[in-house]
C-alpha cells in the first residue's frame, strides 16, 4: 500500500507545479462560463414551461462544471503512453507492485491535483467576484451543510470514476500505440454526456434514462446537481452508489483488459 | 507574389504527403475530429428541442450561423498550425532559422503544416450549412460571406470566440456584444452576414463595412506581429 501512496504523493507534488497553466486556464474557464450562462439565459427567456431545472441552478451547474472540468478524462497519461511505446513498460512489470494499481494511483493524482488547483480560484471568482460584476450569475452556496458534505463525497466519487476511466484509456494504448482513436472517443463521450457542454437535464426527456445509465454522468453532472440542490440530500446517496458501482465495473474491466494485454506482450531481448 | 504562392504550394504538398503516409491514423483522427466538433451542434439541437426558440431565432437560422463560423474555424485551424505551435517553434529556436531565410516569416509559418484532420470539422460545418440553407428564404445579401478571414488572426480568444460566435450576438449582454463588434470584430464574421442572408436587416453601410473590419483587424495583427519580430531576442538554443 505504501508504494501506491508514494506514487500518488510524488505525482501530486509534480502536478502542483503547473500554476501558470492554472491561471491561464482560469481566464478561459471564466470566459466560457459567462458565454454559456448568457446562451442559456437567452433560451430560458422563452417561457421555460416544464423545464426540469431552474435557471439559478443551471448557473451554479455551469460554474461547477467549469471549476471541475479537468475531471473529464481528455487524454491518456503521457508517461504511461511513452512506457508502452518505448517498451519500458516491462520494467514496470518487474516491480513488486501491481501494474494496474500503479497506473490507477498515477491517474488518481492526475485527476485530483490539477482539479483542486483550478477549482478553488474558480469558486472565489464565481461566488465572490461575479455577484459584484454580474448579479444573478453567481454560484450560490449549497442549500445546507448536509448538501455541502454530500457534494464533497460525490466529488470524491467523481474522482474515482474519472481515474478508472483514465486508467482504462491508458490500457487501450497497449493495442493502439500510435492512434489517439479510443482516447478521443472516450473524451468526446465524457465531454457531452458528463454535462460539460449543456446540463444533462436539458436533453430530451426520452434520452434521460440512457444519459444517467452511463458512467459519465457521475463526472460533472451528478455532483453539480447535488451542490445546487437540483438533487436533494435524501437522494444524494444514490449518486454515490452510481459512482461507486461504475468505478467497480470500470476497474474490473480494466484489470481484465490489462491481464489480456500483458499476456500478449512480447519482450524483445537484447 | 507568384513566387511566394509557388513556395506555399510546395510547403503544403510536403505536409500533405507526410500526413498521408499513415492513412489509418489520418482517417481515425479525421473521424474523431468530426465527432468531437459534432457534439457542439448536438448540444444546440438539444437546447432547441427543449426550448423551441432562441430570442426569435430558429434552429436552422442558428445552424446557418454556426456553420459559417465552423467552416471558417476549420480552415483557420488547418492552415494556421504554425501560429498555433509558435511558442514551441520559438522555444526550440526554429524561428531563428526562419528569420535567416529570404522569405517572409508569415509565409513560412503558414506553410508550416496544412492539418488535414481538420477536414472533420469542415465536413461537419458544410453538412450543417447544407441542412440549414435548405428551407431558408435567402435574401440577396449573401455577398458578405468572405469576412471569415478575420477569424484567422484570432488567437487570444480562439476557442471561446468560436464558441460564442456560433450563437446570435443579440443574445449576449451589451458590453460583451460591443467588445466583440468594435474591439475584436467577431460579430462581423458571421452574425452580420447571417442577418443579411436571412433578410433580417436591409443591407446598409454596416454590412458593407463588415468585410473591412476583417481586413482592418488583419492589418493591425500584422503590425503587432512586425513589432514582436523586431523585439525578438532569441533563446539562444
């Protein structure tokens, strides 16, 4: 266990160095947040009868999405891809740690440190600066302490789902060494079905069961809805269940796939 | 001038041949790019399915706007890869080599790479354009189309600007609209031409001036570029 903790700690320290990128990202995220809010405000202006989510909640949802958007598994881990490309992945196999566990630990750090780095300043902007500049567009605090606590738990759940997806993307690199095909497909699905582009409740009603059956809903959509109160505290446990169940499925599938990949791995001596 | 065009043609030829060496990778990238950019329109469609209208604009009308911006942006992304990667070109010291050559740096950067995978976004934009123009009552104002040039020098706000321009400008707050009309002529790239095409505005001096805004922005950008090059101090690598 200590080995995995050391991997996470080392990656965490390395990733926290990228502070300049975080500031640049903050500007872009604020800009995108404002544009998205303006677009949705214009849509909501057309008598939103029977719209399943209220406008203030949509505003909060958008800011939370912008704050935690690095949870979306956009790419494979560059270092792991390099291990696979160059063949040094066999050195990893000689270590007294499980390969899946090592890759998962790396993903866990990668899906936590950069998110935290951007999330906290984004919260300050959305909660404190926006109300002064553009009243009505701010991120409202959660309805209760219980809602906030449940959101924290769901946020942790989102990190688990995201890490499991990232590790799975890494494993597919064993088959598609040069192409970015699978990562690109997963990233596309996670972007739209995770709730980054528009809030999932705004999709047509017939699509809702499908959208919420997928693991991506657990990334941005479900935690944001717990925060804004669009999902009540009483039902937040189901969100956690959704996230944990999908994490287990993705980990099990990833382990199985990795075992197959390792079995067909050919080590060239020399 | 002819000489420069011929040189550019050569640059492009080399770049295209290099990318077509790995055909499967190219196909996968192009299809991936088509899907990645296609989700943007999927989201617009979903919002219209939910709300019906956007400040008096229909889905097809917004589709026209979106398609104009998307096509322009695809061309921009495909041709301006050199400017995109300029920071790494600069860091590696490759820009110094460009300065040594007896051709303009802008030509060399334009010829850096013609990114073929952008055909994904392009085909998506064209598909939306064809669909959107199917049932639109065209007004005779279509001539304002080529203002798309101004998107090409759009670097600071690239993706955000592209995203914002895909929706009608009149839904945004006044400060935002003013900034993107007067300071950065984003509104001129698609919004004003689309209004003219859809017959929402009578053609007046504003619409005729729109392409000039693009050219003006290009001139300013080139001026800033020259200034930057003059103050360029090599990293020494």
